[in-house]
C-alpha cells in the first residue's frame, strides 16, 4: 500500500482511485503546509503497462477487452473549478497503450486550469461552452464545435469565458507513446484554483457526460 496522505483530520488512501482531488501533502518546515494539489500529482500512476505472458495470452486478453467505454458510468474527479474523467489510458483501460482520452469540465467563469507544459501534443474538442487558451503567451479563443491543438512543448492554460455556464472538452493525446519513448518532461507552472468561483460554491459537473 502506498503511504497515506493526511487531509485535515482525515486520511486519504492513495490506492483508492476515487479519492478527493485536493490534499495537503504534509508540512513544509515548522508546520507550514505545502500548497494544496491534486491527488493524481501525489500518487503513483501507471503511464505504460508491462506486456507480460505468452504472445497468445497477450493478444487474447486484448480481444477480451470492451470496445465501448461509457463515461456517464465513471465518477468525476477534481474540483472545485476543474473536473475530469479518465476514459481511456494505460491505467484505466487495457484496450490501448499509445493514446489517452479524457473529459474535462471547467465550472462557470473559471479563471484558468493548471498552467503547464509537456512534450506531447494534444487535441481539445470543445463539446460545450466558450473560452480561450494562452499558449506561450498567445491568446487563442475557442467555442463549442471547434478543435484546439496544443503543440509539443507548449506552456498552456485553459480558461472558461462564460460566467454563467460550464465548458466541457474532450481531450485526445498520444501521451503514453511519448512517455514510452522516454520523452518525459512535464512541469506544472501554476496549479488550478483551490477555491470555487464565487457564486458557484456548490457546483457539480453534469451527470450525463
């Protein structure tokens, strides 16, 4: 079992993939808490699975995997302004090793998700809402029905520009393949907000997505 992490007076089991988003990873000198961050940045993750067994066993197991993955049956993780679901990646599904697909929701008026960069590119298809990205300092507007490209190595951040409604995006990327090729570099420049948008303290992402 991985080491548990304290959240307030509660203990979060990091083996539980359904844990709350924000935790305090402990104290940094003289009981000064570190910045609150997402559980997924504090727990062990599977980026590339081992392929073990005979060839026959491996490909037979692949054929036994489901071909439909129903995101409404999956739990949202995150908050209070940025939420997500891992639909397909090497940790959550055995159907693929080279791609990752997830859904992200930004609560109304979100002033930016995490600001970060990584070596792999990504495609964001906007399912609902309007907003903008900042890529290496460049302002790029987007709205529902459009696809947004995040280029390799770009430092980027996503913003929901609608103060009254959420933004929903489908994210597709070859991140596992990049990691397999040892193109590992990724860094968070700025974490997502730890406080909800005023007026949306009780916001929850849509259950039908």
